[in-house]
């Protein structure tokens, strides 16, 4: 009798749960960009990616067609086609050289490649760890002496 009212809610939970499972398992797996084959030997892939990185860094966030136009102007050696450039861009994203983000323009979406922000480099020498220890030791000694007195 007291289960009568809750059976409907249990069926609703089961139906929604099964719907979520179907939706989850019907999706394709994301491509593992770390395992992209650049189709050229590694030293050549490194030089191509360095050239593409400089183009994107110099001209700002670029779409794939704009990147291809700049790459043709730069005459990057080893870059065979636009498809090969797309593979190289994906390889660079897997190596954390580039970032892909979307820009909503009206009803269409543009995908732009940009460089990741570089870590700031400090030219000053770091403070040695010994200096920190010397400043901390007298404080510790004082606290220990105060604890012994009380």
C-alpha cells in the first residue's frame, strides 16, 4: 500500500537512468591527440611545427584556412598539403603547443588556433634555500626557549 505511490517514481528513475546510459554509450570516443602520427620523421615534424607555431604566434589566433594561407606564403618545407597541415596542428595540440577555442559569430562557430601563454621567465637568480633556513632557525629556537620557560 505505501509502495503504491512510489512505484511510479521508481519507474521514472529507471527510465531516465537507462536513457542516460544509452546516451552516454552511443557517443564516439574522443580522439587521443597525443597519439597522432605526423606522417613525417620527428625532426622534420619538429621543424614544421616550429614554423607553424611562429606563424600563429605572429599573426594571432587563426582559423585553419587563414593558417594555410600564411603557411603557403612562408613556404614551409615539408608541409605537403592542407590536410597534412591539419594533422600537424592536431599533433601540436596533443603536445600542448597550441590551444583550440571557438568563437560564436552569429549562427556559425569559428574555431581558432592560438599559442598557449608562455611561462614568465625571471632573469634574477632565485634566493638560495640556505638563506631561508637561517632566517627560520632563530625563530624556532626562540619559540622552543619560550616553551621551556613556561
